[in-house]
């Protein structure tokens, strides 16, 4: 069966040229994700080309919780080209084309993030821009955003690919009551953006004080690690850029940046071991331990 699947993959790639994992899945019509991944990565003939940038992610559903994003399956479907040895030039051309597409999508989602901030009332917008900073993280910050439709489990709505994560940090001394009011207004804007036919984008806000942000640089528990990592990978969006630079500088001075880099190396090593285990195992995707290696818990609705 393994040999037969590899032959089908070779025929598909030979007929269509280098294919992304998701394109290959469509061509094979009904084959299982894990079987196709194993056939590709276990082949001594097929060529595998990645064009993703990897970044640290914390998965609270796993005891070790340090891993790389994109997940192994997302990386395969969206950021990996499968080709034959004689198709090298075609691979390079497609990598350039696809990388530019992801960059364009990321720039568009940055625009959505900007429009989201501008959708606040004039008073809220003024307070945010004068007393705080907004930044974005995740896929967008690495120019890896995608537009593949996915379901928002909470609302049962389809959204356009990567979500837009916006963090707002207010300088110490700004009125706590006003911060709470702005946080509430941001929640209303989030629902408007999600329901709007012009967007259908999932926007998530996190609002916090400077004191809390700086305390999270302690990098001691999972919540502090996630907050520090988000600041580390972030892109400036709006507000006080000098304040933003001070927060970014604090990452280095506190030693947190070095810890994040060390965790990234550990996650990279873990990814290599996970891929080896997936290749050597005969268990299917119904095995929960195999699932946890292959894709993130949050992706279960998409891939099962």
C-alpha cells in the first residue's frame, strides 16, 4: 500500500509539477493526511522543499508545551512543495510566488488590524494612541498568514485563515477605569469585524498595563512565557513607538530574549524527534499521541 501511494504521488507530481501538500491531497482524493505525509517524507525519491519560517509556540494541552509553529501538518499542507528531481527550477519559481502570496496576505491582515484600531470611537482611539502601544504577533508578524477558510468553533462561523492578534499595552499611570472601558469597546469591535461581510476576520485583543507586561518578562509560568514570546515576535501597529521600543529593549535586558531563543532551539530539536517518531510509528491519526505530534489541539476541527 505504501509503495502504491508513493507511485500515485509521483504520477500526480509528474503530471502537475511541484505541488503543495494541500494540492497533493486534492489530487489524491481521499487519501489520509498522515499516510500521504509519511509516503512523502519516507520516500528516497521525492524531493521536499519548505519555505516557512518557524517560530515558538506553547501548547497548554501538552506537558512539554514547547513546539514550533506551523504544526507539522500545517507546514506540510501550506508551506511544503513536493517535487521530482528534475523539477528544481519549477520549485524555486513556485517558492518565490507562494512566499509573495503569503506576504501579500500578511500585509492585508496588517491593514485589517489597523482598521480595527481605527474602528474604535474617536475618544478611545485618542487614548490608545496617546497613552499606549498596539502590536501584532503570530503568523502575520512572520509574513506567513494564510487565507484558507476555517471555522470559528465558538460562533460556528467561517473566517478567513489566520487570525489577527492585537496586544494593547498602556503606560503606567493611565486611568484603570478608562482601560476597562476601552477593553469593553474593543470586544464590540471584535464582534463587528467577525460578522462583517467585508472582513469575516477573527480579531483577538489583549489589553494590559505596562506593569503587567514588564512582570510577564519574568518568563516563569506558561502565561508569562506566552506574553513574552508575543512581544518578542511582534510588529508595531500603532501608538507610542518609543514606548514600544522600551518594551522590546526590556526583553534583552531582563534575559528573557535569551530564554526564548533557547526554547526555540529546544522546540526545533523536539520537532525533529516528532517527525522521526511519526515516520517510524505504524499508528494512525486516531491515536491521540500521534495527533498531538502531527497538529495542534486548536487545529483539530480543521484536520479531523
